[in-house]
């Protein structure tokens, strides 16, 4: 059964997530919200339902998963609000600008019992997979960090 997903932010990454959701066999795109009217109008033109506000999106009981695709310095606020609203959350990277903010998001996720993930699409790219294979092989020696 498909899960219902909504996206906060309809810029480059938000629109990309919507495109992926529209062709997905695991999620239904329920709608979006963006603070910029031009982006809300673009979503409507693309046939996507547009909420009146982020709060309206979070209040919608049919939304199970929220993608946060807004400027980095606003991630923590909306990740926390979405988790507290009982939504599972996928946040664009970088997740936040400080470890303290990330710690707070993780704390709220743990308390809410909801899933919280950072979108890491590049890990499946051919170059990243090749480097992973080389690193595991030991061919270049021991990797330290």
C-alpha cells in the first residue's frame, strides 16, 4: 500500500522530489507548500495540490511522510514541527548547520517515535559505489578519518 507524501518547498530539490513521487510505486504525492507564490503557482500548473500553509500541510491527517526541501537554516524548525505533528520526515541535505540543531531534531524524532532520515541520493551513483568497493577491498590501504 502506497504511503502519502507531501513536500515543503517546491524549488529545485522539492520539485525533484515531487517528480520522483509522481512516478513512484511506493508513495502518493498528496501536495506541496512553498512560501513563494511563484513556486505555488508552478506546482498548480504541474497539476499538484497546493496547501494554504505549512501548518495546513502538517494538519492533514492523510499525510504520512513529509519531505523538507527548503533553505538549510530552516530545516530544524520544520523537521521538528513535522515530527511533532506525527509525520515521518525526510530532510534534504545538509540536514542542518550545527550539531546542536541536529541533536535536537534527533531527540524529537526519538520522542515522537517517527522515522527521520536525511536524503542521501548520491550513495547509489556509480562513482560512489566504485569508491566504496575500492575502500572495502583494501587496495588503497587502510582508510582513516
